[in-house]
């Protein structure tokens, strides 16, 4: 994934400047809970030291609201927790320093209650409790922060209790907690605020770099993306429950589901090559930071980005041509993938996309093996209470073909009514894969989890594409091939073979794409291509007048057997983190 923890820091700095991140601010428990917390029926029960307390955060971005519930548990015999927000209506004034928080109560009865409720911390030397100071209640509290209290002094004349101790952090005190963001269940008694909200990650983007050139000693590749873009959004759900710093199995997850997600990749390549061996590479075309989520105080930071890349594998290959192809993929909104943060188990369902591929076309003689794979990756780095996880969804269309240059004085393509003497046969294939990856702990060069959510293959038909002008004379009965000056094999095997299909199942039909170069295609090199003698009669072009797109065949997720030893998939983007 090529995704490091440094990305999260840069994401937060960038989005803080641009105001793109969704920062969830403190909201009152009265907005979420049906009524104020009441223990033993006392009107002063919010002054009691508790073993757990819930804190709520909310915000809105692009018309979408999100709510988070952060519940901290301090269940040791020598610890407790108290939220100052819950009894702020009883306070006359608050004065804070780094070592004390002095609260003056409005009523004698409330002050007397604190003497009884908080005396526990003075009874035993190692007793402490966490006072959670609300936003703005102390000069230094720009958001909720914990204060560890080890002693309380009382002044009856002023009704003031001075809590002595030290300021702290959630990373230090929250060893056992539960945090939920998006798609969470409201309290059983009717809550005032609907907290079954989802956090949406925008997926509407064009590829940042639409064209480029990749010169090499053995080839010159110019590429242009007429339409390379993604649409829609991914809905994010985050839930984690820990005990003493460790996630509980089955009670913590990151969930992603698509909402109107589609991707279109229509690249054109102008290639001039004479490669005797295989070469492969993947180019990073741009990274687009998208609005993340932050809960202040170091509770939660989620930094997502979209990474566009273009990969290729080619060789042996010889010739100069412009190659045009494309694929469109639509994901179903019912799809969902979830990773258990305790067991690292991945569950997925509903990944049944609709996809269409445009068969490969060329405008000049070329022979050999070429594979291209534009890729769009949604990558998410999340840190919660100082620990992290990184996950990614990598959508990769794969478009491959074996080309073979032909020459025949009778007409290179049997179905060509103009009997043109030169042609290129194309054995194409196209597939789409969606991979889910996750990284925990330190970087070891590989993701801790890698799961293929779907892999679909389109069995495109072989094509014979005639090239050049009509012959001026009458064709002779014999045919010959231009001798090859290179050692390029004349194999016409496809790069990607679909999983086994019963012989009675006919392949999907495809209409040959016109061999003329699109007007907007990048210019192809004028270097003539070497030709080789075909080992057999080339397959005929289909005469069907139907649309040039082919509906993908939906197949079970399983390793796809490769029928050509030159084909090789590129590695995906890598990211690093720890949890």
C-alpha cells in the first residue's frame, strides 16, 4: 500500500489548514441520553464517583452528520471517574491550575454531598479518580481532558472543594473503553438524538495526471486517459472495545460499504518497443486527501486518501502502435466488508459488481504481450487512543492482450471484404479485482491481512484487425508472411484465462473495434513493426452489429489460472501502522 504513519500527521496538518476534515466536537449527554444520569434517585447523584461514564461527540460535513460515543470504564478498586459536565448546573465558579481544580457549589446541600461522595479518595493513599473537565470549563480545556485527582480539600465557608492532582491524557487513563462512530445503536430507551449515523468518505474524483510519457532504453510509452475517474462514496463505521489496552474479539470493527460507487478507466497507449524480455512497473499518478474524521484530545484520527496508479507488464513485444481499451465497474450498495479488530477476521458480502469492457484495438502492426492495469485505492489510516490500524480497498481493472502481426497477399483477415494484406490478431482478456488489505503492528513488508473481495473475468473474443490500404491488384492464391527479424514468439495465448467454464457455455460475444486511431489518441510512433509467420489461421472477426462492450462473467472468488508465463500481477500500495 506504500502508506506510512507519517501520512496521518501530514493529513491532519493539511486538513486543519483547509478545513476539510470532519472534527467532532463535544456535545452534551442531554442531547443523546433520554434524561440526565440519576443514581439512587438523588438530584445530586451526578456528583457520585462512577466506574464508567459516556461522552458524546458530533459534527456535520457536506450535509451529513456524524455522532460518536466514547465510554470510559475505570473498574479497579482504587479508581473511579467523574464528569464535570454532568454537574455544571450546580457550579457557581471553577478555577483551574496544572495541579488543582477548585469548584464552588451554588447550594449548601450540593457541597455537603461532595464531602460525602469524594471523601473516598482521601481515605486510602492510593485511591484516585479521573475528573473529566469539559470544553471551556478550565482555561486550558479547549476540549474534554482528564485530570487525575489524588486528594480533595474542602472550604465550608465558601462551599469550595479543591481537587488536587495533575492533568493527564486519554492515552494514560483510558485503558478500558468503547468507541463507536457511525452505524451505532442508540440507547434502548428512546434517545433524543438519532445516533444511527454513518460517516461518508467521498469517492468522486478524476485521475490527477491524465497523460504522460515513460521513455526507456527499450521502449517509449505515451499514455493518455480519456476518462479515468471514480464516483460515489464509501460509508464508514468504526467501533472498538478494549479491556486493559487490548481490543476484545468480536466487539470492535471497521466497516466499509459503497454508496453509488463506480469507476471508469479508458486509457490509450502509444507504444514503440523492441523488448526481448518482460518488463513491469507501477506508477503513482497522484494522491488525493479526502475529508477524514477527528475527535479532539487524541481520541480518534482517521485520515483517508485516494491513490491513483497505472501499472504495466509488457514483453517480449515489438512494434509501434496506438492501443485503445477500457472498462467500467459499478459496485452494489448492498456490499459490505468488515474487519474484526480483535481477531483480525474479515467478513464481506454483496460484492457483485456490474462491469463492462471495451475490446482492445490497435492501429498498426505490433506483436507480443501487453498488460495494463489502472488502479484506484481508498486508503485509510486510523489512530485511536494512540494506537493505529491502516486499511485499504484497491480496485484494479486488468486489461491484457497478445498481439500478432500478419501479412497475406490474399488478405490477412478472412472476413475483411477489402482483402487488406496486413493485420494484427488480438487475443484479449479483461478482469476486475477488488482487494482488501489491513496492517497492524510494525512494517514487515507485507500487509497482515490481504483478502480478494471479488475477481471477475470477461472472456473477450479474439479479433483480426486489418491494417493499411486495399491491394491494387488481384490477390494471388498463395499467402506468405513477412519474416520476423526478432525472436518474438508467435504464440496467441491470452494473458488472463478465466476459471474453468463448461464447454457447453458459449463465450460472450464482442464486436471488433474499428482499427482506426481515435482522433484524441496519442500519436503512435512511425517505426515499422517486425512481423512473424502465424502458426495457424488467425481467428475471424465477429460480424455481430451489437455494442462493442462485453458484460463481465461473475465467477466465484478463487485464484485465476494464468495461461501465459509472461503475465504477472503488480503488488498493491503498502501502508504501515500499529495497533
